[in-house]
C-alpha cells in the first residue's frame, strides 16, 4: 500500500469513533484531481446521501484567490466528520489493487463493522455503471436523469468516433489504479493498450488489470516497477499511436512523434491539470473527446492536402 492510502488509513484509525449509525457513506476516492472530487461530491449530493469524503482537497488544491494570506487554508474534511467514519452505514473505496486489510475501509470494517465496498476507479462505462448502481442501492434512489443522459451521450459519441480510434495502439502509464481504469476504458472504445506500465509494486496490478479489462489482448505488456527510461526504451518497437498518462511521458511521445493525452498526476507542462476530469460518464466523455481529437489532429496535420471537415 502506498503512502497516500496509508495516510488515510491512519487518520480513520486514530480519529474514528464508534456510535449509533449516522446513515452516511464514507468515500475514499484514491488520488484523483480536484475536479474529480467536486464531481463526486455533486454525485453523492444528487443521490441525497450524507457523506464523508476523505481526503477532500477539492478547494485547497484548486481554490479561489485569497485577499489575504491564509496560513491554514479553509476547506478539507473536518475532524468531526473523520471521527464519524466509524458510525457510517457503508464505506466505498476506489482501487482494484488495494490489498485486503490494508486500507481505511478495511480498518473500519474490522473495528466498527462498517460494510466495505471496493470498486475500481469509475473511469469509463463499466466501472461507472458499478459505482452508480452501488449508490442507487445505498440511497434507495434511481440514478438521477442527468447522469442517465450523460451515459447516453457518451455511448452515442463512442459510436460517432469509433472509426477514428478502433485498433489504435496506446501506451498507458501512471499510478496503478489509474492505469487499470484507463486501460479498461481504452478496451471499451476499441483501443489496444500495447503497454500498461506503473511504478507501483502492489503485486496485484496485472490481476486487477485483466479483471477490469477482460478484453485486454493477451500480448499486451503489463509492467510493475517500470520507470520512464524503460518506457522510452520499450515504446519504439510497440509502434504506439498515442501515449496516455502524466506529463512525464512527454519526452518518449515527442521522440516517436505521437500525441500525449495528459491525464493523472503530475501535469506540469500544461495549465489546468487540477481541473482534468477523469471519473464518471462525464469524465469518460472528456477523455474520449481528447483522445479522438488528438488522433484527428495527427491525421489532419500529416495529410498531404489537409481537410477542413471530418
């Protein structure tokens, strides 16, 4: 387990308290963008669920301009809310690679008998469907119409853009569960992830990846503890059409003259990395549009005549 999840686990172990059920839901979302956290809060509110989101840096990482310097920023998860995690009706954790018994949700289950639901990061249709279905079960409400519409628009756009992405080859890299979610989505849209690489070393990466993406080709290379030098060395023989991951893959993508679709953390050579949305149908739509447009731009720029319309 990495330091991020260990810190969240330590907080609930030190501060969580038993008591009468609050009817609230704990959500431990893993390391996602500030925009993702804001979207998760919107979703939970629309399901009429009281919740504790831990951590919550949705405003501290991407907040408003201060009129005066604040030594301690406002926002975040209140200590009172962390204490109440032991009284919740359920915990939801994102992370298919998280080892049993080593997370905040597992700790709350053991100490306070708070039911634990372990899901993959809700990237793409299949994983987002699982998340929304669970929220429907916990809340007693059907998925709000606006999310049903978002799903429908996403499916429609996949049909429209299928001819541009089908059988394209991608190198995807980053934090383990982000790669799992992205690879699952790439398989959904017809892209072949030829290399799935992470610097993590959970030893659950390949198993989680192939469970989340059952259509992942058998010859796709899956690597743990794989650094950027190794990615750059491996990439040319794989003939990728694009890279998808953090800014750190830019050098390898530039060398091969293929686009880099920037997601995850860190994005340090473009503005707005904290506002990149990955989760839910809305996040999948944004990622899909960026992938298709990156491929279209290459096709347009390398055409001997160019074209102004699709």
